[in-house]
C-alpha cells in the first residue's frame, strides 16, 4: 500500500485506488480501503482526483462529437450566421411560386367561373353555404367554433398546467363541460319523408324544407322551402320555391324551381322553368327545348344537350356536347366533341377545347366564330413555359423540405432512416396511399367525422409531397454519404430532390417513377410515425453482482467528508 521506506503510514497507490473505483476488489479489501480513506487525508485526496479523471474520461468517450477548438468554433458560428441568407432566398422562391400558382391555375379558374355566371362567387361557398347541401350549416359552424375554443382552452391549460393546482384544473374542466351542456340546441324547420314510393300530391303544400328518400319519388305539390331528394327515380312536376338538390338515378323536372338546381344523376332532364342556375353531374344531361334557365348552366357529364333557353353563360365539360337552343351569354366547352345545330343562337363568344374540330351548322346564329383549341396530352417539351414551371416546382420542393426539416429534424431523420427498409416501407405505403383517403371519405359522411375526414385528407395530400422530399434525401445520401448535421443534411436533400424531379420528367416513364417514389416515401413516413407511437420495450437490467458493493464508495454516493 505504501513505499518500502515508510514505516509510519501506509498510503494507497494509484492502481489500488483505480481498482477500488472500478469495483474490482473483493469485499474485505474494499472495506479495508474504505476505512483507510476515512482516516487518511492524503489517500482520500488521491481517490477524489482519480474519480474526477475517470468521470471526465467517461464523458469524453460517450460524447458523439468532440468539442471544437475556440477558433474552429468561432468559424463555425460565423458560417452558421452567414447561411441565414438562404432563408431569404427560400421565401423569395416561395413568393414566386405562390404568384405563379395563382396566375397559372387559380386566376384562370376564377375567370371561367365568372364567364359561367358565378360572378366571382367562390365555388365551395356556392355549393355549401348557399345551397341546401348542408341545411343547418349554422349549427355546424357553431360546433366548429366550440371545437376551436375548446382547442385553444386546452392549449392554454397545457401551457399553464405547472402554475395551476390540481383542484383548479379540475374546476376548469368541469366548468367547460357545464358550459358545453348549457348551449341550446337550434330547432330545425324541415320535414322528412321516406319510403319505396313517395308522392307529394298536387294540392299539398309543404311550408318548410323537404327531405325525401325513396325508390320512386314524385313531387306534384308546392314546397315553400328547399327540396333535398335522393332516390332511384325522381320527378318534380310541382313548384319548388327554394333550391333543389338531388342525388338519384334518374331526375326529370317538368315543373318549376324558383331557386337553383344542383344534382348528380345518371340521367337528368329539365323541361320546366328554373329561376337561377343549374349545376349537374351525370352521365346524360338534357335541357329540353321548352326549358328556361334564368341563370347559368354548369355541366360535367358524358353527354350534354342544351336545346332550351339559357339567359346567361354555359360551362360544360364532358364527352359530347350538343347545342341547339338559345344561350344569352358565352359558352365555354371542353369536350371530346362539340356539335352546334342550325337552331342554335349564342350571344357571346364560344371557346372550345377538344380532341376534334367543332361541327357548326351554317344556319347557326353565333356572335363570333368558334375559337377552337386542340387539347394536347402530356407536357409540351418545346414550350419554354414548361421548363419555367419545372424550376418553380423544384424550388418549391426544396423550400418545403427545408421548412419541414427545420421544424421536425428528428422525425425527418427517422423517416429517411426507415426509407432504407425497402420492403416494409413499400408494403405500408400501399396500405396508406389507398386506405387513408378511403377512410377519410367514409368519415366525411357523418357530420361528426366531417372535420376529421377533411383534416386527414389535407395531411395525406401534404404527405405526398413530403414523401418525394424524403426519397430525394435518401438518394442524396447514397451519393454524398450520411450525415447528422443540419446544413449538410439539407444539401443532400436538395441534390436528391433535383435528381428525383429530373427522373419524373422522363417521357412515358416519369409518371411511374413519381408513383413509386410517392409509394415508397409515404410508407417510410408512416413507418416512422408507427415506430414513434409504438410503446418501447422494457430494457433488460443487468443482474446484481454476486459480491456486495463496498460501502462508502464514490460510485453511487458521495465520498466521506
């Protein structure tokens, strides 16, 4: 324990102290050294110094990266600050992309809706807020407001949960539940009828909205509100003072509808009068010669015939469009075939996009010749505009990845890691790519699941783009190697996204490449989410040593004073 010449006190050497700290001595020897360090100040000081050195060495071995020297650290900080200009460039690209998206897609659609007689009205608002599609929509809005307030309250509670006592938190929860229960339910003025055969007699008057469901439905009476009908065979020969919404196999309207008609059916025939607009989705749409439409017509169908009188514009998309009536405004047609008969009269311009030239009778009365544009299938590689859009989309993808990797760096690295598990990612990708939208659409059927379904569709659609960014990062790591630092990681993402986007533009192959990339990437994202929410297995603990630990050791407890 000491040097040979020391007869008074026997001190511990460094090797003995190290063996003691590492618990390599037997129990008796450990008790002896522990007792000696309590009495000898010199040995206790040596033991503490060796313990500090051991801890520093252990920390250095456990660190992922060694600390940089001061000069290199200053250079690294300066380089990090100088990279801030990338954010400005990225947001500049984002503004350019938003402007190009608006001018290339949104603004043309808005102009088309205005030409069709919608006067700038938003199509979603026209379908939902201004129609009987969701009667009682005000109740739905109230429910969404309640959910929004509840969400904000929950976030505020989570933020202040450390400052709130348990009793206060329970009082807050019960107060919120009582407030929700005290909200009065709004009364609805509607009448519901259903059956195999439903008939509204000619002398019958419905003083409210009417909801009808059945196999064969005939409305000969008067409906002072809106008519919502779903059935196999529907005929409206009476008078509807409001709007009409239909989802049926066959619909005939020889009567009068003061509002608008919006419906989906295999066969739609209008012979009577419609006070406002008509929007139809169906296989065969017929506007009879005796029909009068006070507003515009928007038709999406396999075959459409407009032989009646339309006071405003016509917007039609389908396989075959025939015009033989009087159109007071313009006509915008996109179809495979357009036929304008001799009895046709069109007061405004006619724009036609299709695969075949229009067949126009010489006796037809047109304000101007038909403007024909042949539809081009696939990208036009000879047009400079195509390459400009590719650059804009490429910048948008890089910006999208930069933002997501900045907000969720750990999750992005996990998704890239799981993307290398090709079989699991591809198998799960098939399930998520097709199963999630189907489940979301099913959830949208009910009012309760509408918000969840729409939110799920938005997240699913955003993940399709994130999947391409993830696979681009994998490709970049294949070429440039793996890294855990942020900006090198972003650089590999940018290089990989460029390569993936170039592969998706290859003629006849790019579409399949894009499908495989999305399938692979969305599977990797789903796998990362699944592994993150999967409960971690309990780690096995080392069995206790057969020898009891020496008392008063510094491992697990302080040294004696």
